[in-house]
């Protein structure tokens, strides 16, 4: 899921770096509307949470529309499930002791 979000953000960065007619501001920044897009002076990328940030001339930022909205919540849920499974596996492995053979004469 994280990789899927990074592919979207990576595509937005490639599109922003491409140049040419209509490249400024980049497409994810234009999705917020013409008034806000006219104030965009640059962009940035956040890896946790995954997002493409449009930087404004006044010093603020807003999140562009590059990564799907479900990516960050789904990634968080999958991380929690993975951590829970890891904890469960570690505690289960501690409690399981190897059984020993009783009544077998090892000195032959």
C-alpha cells in the first residue's frame, strides 16, 4: 500500500519536473482551484504520511491531489496489523518449549 502511494507521488514529482507549457504549478497543485494555484511557488514531498505538498508564496503549504485518500489510513492499519502479528508470534514462541523424550535411554 505504501509503495502504491509512493508511485502516485513519484509520478506527480516527475510531472512537476517535466517542464513545458502548463507545468507551473504542477497538476496536483492546480486541483485545489485557480485562486490557490496562482500562489504556488514550489512543492515538497512527505514520506510519512505520504503526500505531495504545494508550497505557497506566503510560506504555507497545502496537500496536492496526488496520492489516493485511502493510502495513508490503509497503510496505518496494515502497520498495526503487522505489529500485532509480530507481538503475537513473539509471545507465542516464548511460551512454546520443545518437548523432551522421557524414558529413552540415551547411553547405549
